[in-house]
């Protein structure tokens, strides 16, 4: 063999003249001449890369314990097993419970050869999901599959069915749903005599079907403590080319997860009597003074439960003292429902509720203390209703009362609105026939409240910066039967106060986007902005929001008061100043769902410290019967009001009311 031939790399296959398109690397310097070479051996340096890579992979090998873990799945409404059997075949680490309302379907499943072969990995039973489950242990399931199940039961039973399902999920378990979407082709094909009520029909075989929206399903799932992973409408266009027909299909796809905090808080309540006695012990009660608890009795009990009865897995689960506190406080807040007097009256609603078996208790005194109110509410039984002592037309129901499918809510006669959120329009109190402006109006609860106070007489201008929120606002006003509102998308600061259209505006609401730090129950508030001076605390905040699956927060580092005043998302001072500049304005209500002075009292302090405003306006007591006032370090603290979840059983809130001074 010649020297020239011996220097060429050896090949594992011979070179033949018939190898069409074959390209062999004869000269290493020509390696980049083409983009691919055939039959190339690894050079020594590549062998070392391979060795190091494989060693690194071995260090992070699959956890055998997790890999061998048997996942438990429930196929609800399984039919004849068309979902169950492919899953069993695809994954040997599944145990599947399957059930159906039809005993005939379950008989067919049990006769299936695959069921007999896999009987050690599956169990079939008849189950009406509106009834308690007697087969599957509570808190044992990793996944629940609901494929065209909820739509087959009456809307009034949806919440009960989901509650029964959620009981079976373990903390962190997921519920996965596919069902009919609103206005799907199936809904539009129903003929006469099949309509039962809105979006609910009876098929020819006497089975039922309901058509959902993503908002309905989201409320159903979140009301029972589940967190959204995925919720969307699968929109398809099916075409019959022969008949030249278009068919529009709509299906709902959802994935929700059971929070780890839910079980922890429920178990704490189960042991409450023991924990209360335990915390009375002098040596144990010192826990109330520790950082992060600071006298929060409910939070202390959650942590004591975890230490005494739980698995001490708080840190591993990413559960913090703050997140425990939020859930324990939220669990105490009532379900507030405002009667929409544009549609009905309190008297008519009370009659309706009494027919449903509700016990309407005598009205409370407006002078009731927060302690007395809290005691009264916490002693409320599950079928009793209180009439709010501070806000007209507001009813108070037990915390977990479900109204999202209630007929009066569907008709817009009842509106789900937190008490504190009602304060703004209530204290502004515009006269019927007057003109009002809601500066940051979406989602529309306050705008609809204004219209109700004005008896749908006069005019309301409502604007919001967000196009998406504007659509929500329009839908809300339509549902609430508001007839006097003109809705526009835009920045309130760009509104020309001297425009003749606004020459009669006497009442203005300024309820700008804020940190949302007062929100214990997130109902009326859509976007949150958060800032802090400390870089370290900002990173902690971002990490906490990520762990908590918060998707609506915008976090920035910096001094709140130094934030660009020309940015409409943050310019509370500028918004309020602009509202007070309208030529005919008589009253302006400023409110936030924040507990921070920077967003509340500091904004008011800047207003009353401005000569041109101080000359024309004065702060007046918004609600004389409300005892919870502003921070005492501000000289005007007694003229503004606050609300807090722990003390007042509402979302955290702040309200200040400016009124034009009478001319001397």
C-alpha cells in the first residue's frame, strides 16, 4: 500500500463506482466545501465529547420511583370504553377507573376482552356524577377525563357534579374536559320542540345537551378551587365540497388543576377546635408574634396543623405564609350579590329567594361594628341571607354560595359584586337625569351601579384604555340593561374636558388600575400593576407570582411615586387631577383595590396640597356609618374610608370623595 493511500481514512463500506451521489471526505481541509459527507468515522476529540456527554446524562437519570409510579385516572362518562382501552394499551403505568350513567354501556365494557385482560388495571362502575362516588377513594386521582359529560346534565347540577369530581382529585391532580361550545353546529340544528332553556336542549333520544362558553366553565372550575392551565374554544370549519356547504364547529377544551392549598385549609378547618385550644397555651401562642404571622390567628392555625397533623411539606410545595394567609382570609369573605334595580326590585328578589327556601334575616343596623358584623356573618347558616346594612340593594350570602347558573343572574337581575366595589358609585350618588363619567370603566360593575342609582335617566360616559376590556364592559352593560351609557375606548387623560358633549358632567368615578394588593376574592378586577423599590423583593415577588400561576400582573422595580406620570396605567394623580378639571363637575369619587398608602392617601395628599384644587374642592365624608377610616398619620385620614378582608369581610379597598365648594 502506498504512503498516499495509507493516510486516507478507513471506511466501513467499500467505495463503488455505482454509489450515485455518494460524497466521501478525502481531505480534512475540504470539510466545509459541502454540507454533508458519507461514511465518516468519529475523530478522537469527538469520542471524548461522547464520553463526557454520556457521563453527564447518567448523573441526571430518570427517577425510577417516579417512572414506576402507577398513575390513577378516571374516565367519567366512558361510554363503551373508546377512551379507556387505547390509554391502557399505550401506557402500562395507568390504573383507570371508568364509569357511565348507563348500566348498558358498563355491561358492554365489562364484556370487552381487553377489560377482562386488563382487569388488574381498570375498574368499571355505574355512576351518576351528581351523586356521591362510592367506588373511588377521595383525594386519590391524578387525572379526571370529562369528555362530553357535563353537557349531558342540567345546568343547575353542573356545580354539584364538579364538586363531586374535585373531591376525588389529589392535591395537584388535573381535570381535563372536552365538550360542546356555544353556537356549535349541533345547537343550530335543533328543530322545534327541543329547546328547554337558553343553550339547553333535549335530543330525539331524550338525552340532554348544554352548550358552554369558556367563561362559564372557568367560573365553574375556579369556584371550587381549581386553577386554570388551559381553557380555549376549538373552532373548526368543516366543508362539504359536494354540496358546497360550510359547517362551523365549536368545542371546549379545558385543563384545570387542584391547588395544594385547598386540602391544607380544609383539613385545618376539620381540626379547628383542637388547634384553637392548642394555640391558647401560653408557650404556643408566641407563634402569633413571629415574622410572617404577626397576630394572624387563622394563619397560625394553618401552620400549626401542618406541624402537628400534616406532612410538613410546605416548603417543598412552594407554599408560603402569605399564600396560606390569602386562602384563609378569602375563605371567610361572604358572597355579596347586588340587586340590579334596572331589572327588578329587592322585594321581588326576596320573594323569589324565599320560594327557593332561603331565610331572609331582618335588616342589620347601619351602626353595627365590624366585630359584630363578623360575628353575625360567621354564625350564618347555609340557607340564610343578610341584607347589607351599609349599601342599598346588596344581599349577603354564605361564602361558597353558587350563583353563576342562577336564573336571576342569567337575567341580569342579580350581579355578583363585592361590597367594597359597590362603595364608589354608592357614595358618588349621582342624581337621576344628571350626566356622569366613569374614567376607567371596565369591567362595568361600577358603571352599571351608577345607571341603577340614576334610574337609567340621564347620561353616562364610560371609557377604558383596553380594547379587550371594552368588549367586556359592553357585554356587562347590555346584560345589566343599562340604556344611558356611551362607551368609548381610549385614555381618559386624552378626553377634552371643554368638549361641549361633557359640559354637563357633574359626577366622575376615577378607579384606576392599581397593585390589587387588597384583593382577597378576585371578581371585579382584571389587571394588576405591582412595583417595589427593592430589587431583591421584586425577584421574590416575581417568583411568588410565577408559583401562584398569576397571569395578570405586571411587575416593575422602582419608587411608585417616581413612575412616569404620563403613563396612563399608573398616573393616578393625573387621572384624578383631570377629573377635577371638568368645568361642571360637582363630585369626584376616587377608589382603588389597594391597601398601599402610595396608591391611596398619598394621591389624595397631593391633590389637596395643590392650591387650584384646594380652592375649589373639599374632601367630604363618603360614608358616615362606616367606621374603618384612612391612615391616622394623614390629617385628612378621618375623611376617607378603607376596607380590609380580615376586619370588614370585603376585598381591600380605599375611597375618597371630593365635592365642589359652594361659592362665597
